[in-house]
C-alpha cells in the first residue's frame, strides 16, 4: 500500500514557475514508477510526465516537453515536478500516481496510461493567470 500526498500548487502568472512535490508513505518507494497527470475543468485526465523507479528514464507529454522536469529522490520518498514557463492552459488539478515497477520495455510503452497506475494522490490545484 502506498499513500501519496501532493503539495506545491497555487496561483501563478503566465511565464512563472512552480514546483510540485509528491510525498509517498512506505519503505518501498523505489519499487514504483511514478507519474504526474492533470485534469482541467471539463476535460479528461491527461498524462504530463513520468519517471522510472531508478530515475534513469523520464517521459513527457508533448505539451509540457521542454518546460516541465520530473525528478525523484528515493531517499526522501518524493517525486517532483518542476514547471517553468507556465501557460494558462496548464491550469488543472495535478495528480501524482504510482505503479509497481516493470520491465523498461513495458513501461516505456505504457507510461502514459492512467489505468495502469495503482495509487493516486488527492491532487493539487495549479492556476495560471494570463
């Protein structure tokens, strides 16, 4: 069982930055691949970024590539999402999610599939004003 708690959301002007954190309970954090998803009002949840259990591979949606950076600190049981050059269209509730690690081949083909993640946080609101 893994419990996830996000923090770091807030209101920021376009062009600004925020860093989201997701703290995980338990002593097996390094056994999980981690993802960040987001859901804007009236839209379906969408993938934003993901990172393998080792931190060795990262993945991004085209809409955030070059602006967002995902990282993790397994010693602190925490995954981060650094968001720079924020745009109004980045406004959403951001969720972190965890899934038990798998082969690199499988994860590299399925990292953006929300239904494969086993645990979810409660979400943190990010609002970007124009």
